[in-house]
């Protein structure tokens, strides 16, 4: 599951807090360029910066399940 956050700083802060709370990184904090696929392949000039990260909180009990959570910021959403 990924939570869409309204700001890049919130993504960075959520990731750092999760790591401090003992979560294991699954997808390190990163920003990637996303180029949209246009209906006509004439020009691909526009792109956005997608910022994301994912962590797993490991269960402390024998019968518990691990919880994986991702956060992202997509300026198009």
C-alpha cells in the first residue's frame, strides 16, 4: 500500500521517522523523473518528479505479520 502525500517534505519525514522507529527500508527514499506517454508521440517535453519510499515494520510476535507501507508524492494527483 502506498499513501499519497501532498508534499515532498512529508514523504521524506515519514520515511525518516519510520526508520527511526525500527522499520527496514524496502525501497530507499528516491526521486525519479516520470515522462508521460502522450496520445501522439510527437513531443515528450513534460515530466514530473515522483518521490517515493517504502519500509517494512517487522512483527515482534511469533504469530504476527509484517507490515509494509509506502509513501509517495506525485504532483499530478
